């Protein structure tokens, strides 16, 4: 079944010259092409099939800082800022929402790891809150699990992959 994407018209008219050729028009290729063209770089974006119809259309769309490797934090912080700007910049609703992200656990080691991660992440200005068992239960309505605790990152979000 094809991905429910808006059709992107292809072109048989190739430019005589470009500065950059990007092969693959999933989220990474399309985002790279967008950012480069904003800076005045001439880009050709090539895709064998439909734009955004491969893995980019089948992921869950999480845009998260929570529990990232420290080396990734500067990039994801920048990416979340850009996600927040893209609707207005493109004139399109890309489905990005700062919906937050919650992990809940019954394992004491998870909570210890999250506490350690939080201490590191605060150096980057990332908000992440350790939850009690009661708070984790309240944050996961419908769950029948008795949680020991959890962690919440209210500024994380998700985008709609099909858009």
C-alpha cells in the first residue's frame, strides 16, 4: 500500500549545473536540500520513487531530546528549534507538535540512569523531569502497570511522517 503522501511533481528539466546533488528525498535529503537552498546553494534532489515515501513515511515521527547521547544533544536542540519554525517558513502544516515524551519503568536502574542523564542534560538547557510512581501512572492513562517511576521531557515532540 503506498504511503498517504501528497504527490510531488517531478521534473524532466535538469539544470546545467548545481553545487550539490542529493540522492534520496526522504526527511534527511529533503531537509538538507531545504536548508542548503535557503543559503543560496543550487541543489538537485533526486529520488528513485516518491518523495518521502520510503522509511521517512513509516517512522513514528518522534523529535526527542530525552535519553539522547550527549554528543547528539546540540544537533537535536537545533533540530527541535527548526521544527518549530518550519510551518511558518514553508507555509505548510508539517504536523509538528511539542507533545512531550514520557518513559515509565518498574526498574530502579532505569530511574538511576535517567537521573544521571538529567544531570548531564541540564548543562544543555534540556528540561527533563523525574516522575514518582504516582506521577508516571497519572501520565500514562489507561495503563494497568504499577510504575516505580518515570521521566518526562515536556519540550520533546513529534512530526507527522506522511507530511
